[in-house]
C-alpha cells in the first residue's frame, strides 16, 4: 500500500521471534469485497458473540457467546480492543491488535476462559491486502507452539477457520450459519458507510477509521502516517493475547461489569508499558 520508494523495512514483531514458537504459513483467502470491511473485523469483538456463536452456533468456543465489556486503547501500532468476559470466578481478557494500516494479530479462537493463565500472545498475524477496490487477498502467518497440546492440530495443519472460506454452501445455509466471509461479502463489494447505524459497540471500528483518515491526511500533506514507520526498535512489541485471572463476581451485575472493565483496562495498560513477549 503506497509508493514503492516509501516501503518500510520488513518489520520483526516480538510474536514472530518468540522462543518456543514457530511460524507456519496459513491458507490464502480471496474475497470479492473491499479490504476495509475485512480489516474492520479486528476492532469488533461483539461479532464474536453474535456471528460466531449466537446466530451460527459455536464456531469457536461457547464462551464467546457472551457479549463482552468493551474498551479500546491506542497502541504504538494502531489500536487494540480490550474485551472482558466473566467465566465463573474467572475474568477472561481478550485483546486483538489492529496494526496500521492492514495487519491484524488475533488471539487464539480456542480460548474458553476456564483455566487461569497469563498473557498468551497471538495465534496469527494476517495481512488484509487490497488487490483493487473490490477484491482482497488475505495472507497469514500462524504462530504454532513447539510443545504438543498447546496449539490445536487443525491450526498447526493449516486447516481453514470456520466460515472464512468461500465455499459451496447454498444461500440458505449461508444465511442460517454465516461466518466472517458471509458477513463481510454481504455488505456489498464496497460497503456504503452512509447506510450504517453505528452504535457504542462500534467504537473500535470508528477509532480505526479515524486513525486511517489521520494517516491519509498525513500522506496528502507530505508527512509520514502513524504506524510502523515510526517504529525504530529492532523488535516491535505486540499486544494481542488472552489472559485469564481469578476475579470473583462483584455484588451486582452493574458493579461486576465495571470491575471487569477496569481490571481489563489496567492489565492492558500494564502490557503496553511492559510488553510481555519482549522479556
Ligand atoms: Fe470473525
């Protein structure tokens, strides 16, 4: 994206040089729609509840079916969502990185929040590459643990994610059990933003569009956009992760939501200050 002579050096993220992990190339995904409606997936944890669980039956784990408490933080890379869910006495924090302009780092979809564990890092890094305004190629690295049983076999063996491949399902099947592919393509080849009714749960999407606009304006004025070009460190920290801690429920639902939101944000800020994969 952008003029070839402005191509930044190939980045090295901490999640790519992580001890005990290796990288496997994922399948490639060709989508017939504009890149932005695919990239906006990464700022929208609400769709993991509705699209991936409530409407279609659990495509990931049942625990994704709870609409999370939501917050967002701007990172040196772009932004990350901070989604917290209650799983019994545990609080499950999930963060996904949107790296400007078109890379997403997504935490494991097999998480269920039942086992307490620290920051676990991403399961993949995926570029959303526009071929033109109406067609997009997705290219992915999968982060696979060298240890058995940490990364599921299907993920290590390059099996596609549920609902993400163009397939031969009928229109009715796709309506009854939609996945990301159906939701993204069905917005038209180029989604019309004027037809949207954005809600509080779309704050991440709004923030991302604002960051993109800021970048577009910067380029137009001859400046460098925010994002990777700013990074001078040889290894760049990332923030995508699931963290599960014990956090017994507060007295009322309202207090509990606030408790989770505050605890999630506190952890996210700690990660921003001391990125766990940089240790
Ligand atoms: Fe999704």
